[in-house]
């Protein structure tokens, strides 16, 4: 799966913005803005993209959240 697809799946999941922010170090407001379309996925830094991708990889088999 491409990194962009992983990030979109994560943003579309029912994982809380708080949980993602806490574990990745990305601000909660950034995650909320991405989820609500106020910030474009194409404009995030590589560092943020990698952190979100790593979060997806480490939690994708964890059933604590699921893709909506």
C-alpha cells in the first residue's frame, strides 16, 4: 500500500485524533484539519507523512480502530 493510501485510510478510520497525536507527536489540530479537509494531504511535510505511515503500520492489525 502506498504511503498516501495508508495516511488516508488512517484519517478515515475511527482512531481518535488524540491517540494519533499522542503517539506520533503531530499536533491534534493538524490531524483534525487533515480529517476535515482544512489542510490538504498533498501539503504535509515528509516528516509528518512518515510518522502517520508508521502509526498506520504499527496499528493496522490492531483491532482497537478500524477503517470506516
